[in-house]
């Protein structure tokens, strides 16, 4: 890979930082995803490097040159250099001493091939030195060109080292593969899939989130189902046809929305199984439960929906409904979503303090009366202002006197 054809394609501002790092650590190389994506002509997100120098030595060299250093993972030989506000992750070459399917105990090495051999896939095992020379020990460059995602060495051994590589295989095949998944990899996944049960829910969801929001989703899930992986991850079964209709309808690549349509289990069950964040769990429940906006709804009905739920939630519900009924693009549904997003959300103009100020004694009756006024406000299309709501409250109180 030449500088003109490869390294020049790095994100703006990184060339200077790399030049500085290579002056200090001349034996270091770019590794993993950055090399893969440069060769594939794709955008590079993170800059990862490797070096034969031990992490303490790397820290000392960088600090001595006035570069900010963050000890992001010393136990695994990783430090992060920050140059011009951009992080450059630098890891000492490693070999695995032992693994348990989730974590590895590593030792430093000076052998680049040995370090590459512990990586997951051939396309992720390449490195590139300061002269732009790509070092490819396992045929990753040819695999990348051919659209093949293969494990480095024995596929079953790589999976036994870390069962999460099962999910990573499907994620990378969706992005870089062409045609059917690698036969040897699929056979190894069948043999080793029970190891998925030992993974933490957080790690599983981290990969599943990327798969759900990524390309070639329906084909990827079909392959996962074929080897018995999908039903081990999502309790209660899946509805792939419904998800296919969602994708065909043109819905956004939102992982939680896609999960809501794909998985049959109740939202609380899914949230617990995958350890979703509070925000994700709330979004999942909101998509699955609550009134659904319809294109035929009139002005007042739309205002009432917006008074009870944010536009983003209503839009997500509309996508789910459209997928269940049509499974194709529909201008009427698109117009509905645009209208909901363009509207200001109606806000009920009273609070409990207003009722107390109007003469009510604090207590449960305040909440009951407030609910009555709000129901009247909603029935009128959420149009009444504060003065009108207070007048209605006065009428209620007068009638109950």
C-alpha cells in the first residue's frame, strides 16, 4: 500500500500525528481495521497501532516527547497517545498464554506473525509499516478482495478463545463478505455455539446492536438462524419476515426499532436478557406499546397523540405498523411522519400548584381534578390555553360545591 494510494486516505489531521509517532516508534505499524479499511477504500474511524516495545517503554517515550498518554489498558499492553485532540491506540505485540472463552491472559512478544495469529479474521490480521508496506501473514488481502471472511487458522480454536467471535463473524461478513458465509467458519460455529451462554449480556448486545443497525441484515439473521445462534440470543423466538418488511418499507437503521419488530419476547424480558440501557429499554417498550398514529387521523387526533408521547416515539410506532401492514414504501405514511416531526408538541398548561392556588387543599383530590381538566383539554384537541383550562376547573369546582 503506497502513501498516495493508501495512507493518504487516512482521516484529515492524522498524517501528522502518525509521522510524529513513527519518528518516536519507528518499528510500530498500523494494525487491524485501519489497514483493512484503507485497502478496501472505506472510511477509517480509529487509528490502531502495534509495536514490539513494552507498554511501559512506550509510555516513557511518548511522555518524554511531550505527548499526552492515557493508560487505557496496560494489563493488555495498550496505551493511547493523544495528538491534536485525536487518539492513537498503541498496543504491544502479544501472544495468548491462556483463555477461557471470554478473557485472555497475554504475554508480550516481538514476533509480528505471532501477534497476528491471535487475531480473529484474516482481514483483521494485516499490518502496515511506516513505508506503506502491508504485512499479510494469512492471506487477508486476497480474502478482502474476494469478499471472504475467514478465521485466522483453525476456526474452532479461535471461537474457543472468545465465543464473541461468533457474532463478530456475522457482523464482518455482513460488511465485507460476498455470497455465502465461509463453510469452515459455519461448521465451527455449530460445534462451538454453546460457548455463547458464557458471554456477558453486555458484550452480546454490543455486537447484536451493530448487526441490527448494519447492512445485509436479513441475510445475516438467516445465516445466524441456520446455525442455531439466533435462538440462543433472543428468547421467545424471532419474526424475520416482519423485520424484512420493515427494511423493505425503508425504515431507518435503528437497532432498537429493528429489535422491537424482530423479537417476539416482551420488552422487559428482552431488556433483562440483553442488559439494555434504561434509554434503550424505554425506547423498546414505547415502540411495542401505546397508540399508533394512522395516516387517516385528523388534526385533533394527531395533537392528542403528541401530547402523550414524543414525536420520535410515534414515528417509531408508525414504522412498526407500516411494516406489519404493508412492508413497502408508502407516501401516506411518510407524510404522516413528516407532519408529526414538524409539529410543536402540545403541553398541558396546568400543574398541581395551579389548583392549590385556585383554592383546593393539597391532597389526592388535586390529582383527580387535574386529570379531569387534562381529559377535557385532550378531548378538545389539546387546544385550550391556560385561561380556558382554569375556567373549566372553576366550573368543575362550582358544580361539586
